C-alpha cells in the first residue's frame, strides 16, 4: 500500500471528523487507507465512523494518553509506505496525497509539505497561506526551531514511515512540539521539500487550541527542549531560546487580543479610549 492518511482525534466534533475522513477517502491516489486513531474519546469515535461504508477506513481506539501517543500508535499501525497527517477538523483537496507522494518519490526528501487553504468553521474558503522555499535543509531546520510561525503546518506533511520508525517515531516525552521535533529529525536525515500546491484545508475557529496564551508559555518550554536536542553550540542555543521566547510570547499576546478583544485593539491603535460602562 502506498499511503496511509493518519487522523488522530479526541472528543472532536462529529461533523468535522466526518468531513476529514470523506476528504481523505476521495483522494485521486486510490492506493491508500485512512486510519483514525481515537485517543480514548467518550463516547468512542467509532460510533461516528460506522456510518461510513468504505473498506479503506480503519479505526483504532487507545486509552487516553495524549496526542503524541496517538500519533505513535498510528505510525506503528499504519500499512502505507508513506504517511500523510490530517488534523481531525481539516480537509484534503482531492489531489493532495497524489501530489505529495509523487514529490517524495522524485526527491527522496525526508518530509514533503505544501500550502494551506484557510476555511471558516462552516467550511467556506477565505484565504491561502503560502509557505516559503528553502535553499537547504539547514535553513529549513533553523526556521522550524526559531520562527514562531513556522515554515509549515503539521497537517500538510507526508513522510516515509520506515524512516520515521528508524528515527524513533514521535517523542512521547513532548506533550506539545512533538510534531516539530519529528519534522526536524526527518529533515535532518533527508531534507525537506515544499510542494507548490495547496495540500490541505485548515479550519480556523474559536476552538483552535494554539490560540491560547497559556499554550504559548508551554510551547516555549518544550520548544527549548527541541532546541536542546538539535543545536550543539551552547551560545547559539541560548540566543535562539531568547528569540523564541520573545516571539512566541508576542504571538500569543497578539492572537489573544485580536481574537478576544478586537474592539479594544482598534481603540488602542487609534489612540481612542473605550467608553466607560455604567
């Protein structure tokens, strides 16, 4: 089998999960399976998936241990030569896996990825997020480690399953940043390649976990752990830690204000005071 589309989920919305699965099953690359790993949801997500009659859909339920463990289990259980990650509330364009499989076969890169189409909670497209190209894997890795936005999204990657297993799979000691850690190791081993195409539809909604400012504080802590694993020069590592902390905190503050208090932000930028409530 050529490719496994891996979806991990925990207490996700049934309609979002169904959309994700249907988009994966509708791929033009037909030599595939769709593997849904349920991280101990109650009720089990299998009740949602029973309504989808397709032999290429597999469901695997585990005890609730967190997404890194669900991903590890998914990599272990997958039957495809390649693995494409799909977030439980996102969707794939029909030619997504075909484009990325062709790219990884031609380039032999450790990880391939592409651009995103942004969609509203109801699935309506409203924008495109393009990611940059990099001249070499070193510059790609550095962008992964230091850039707060990042040169890609986890839900756009496709990689060789055997290589991921050889490198130790996802790191279960990282409750967050486990995706970045594996991406960096794959790129260090064989490089990274960006497909000049939209390979996923990313749903933007108020429940996006990474919008939380508290999440940004945890992200700094575990980003530093990834930096410690990858950077050998102490002076550079400490400098990168300072840059990472400042930029991630700024990003968290900006997202929190713009998402939760847009009128206050506009008033602040225009120099106007908000009217006092009595």
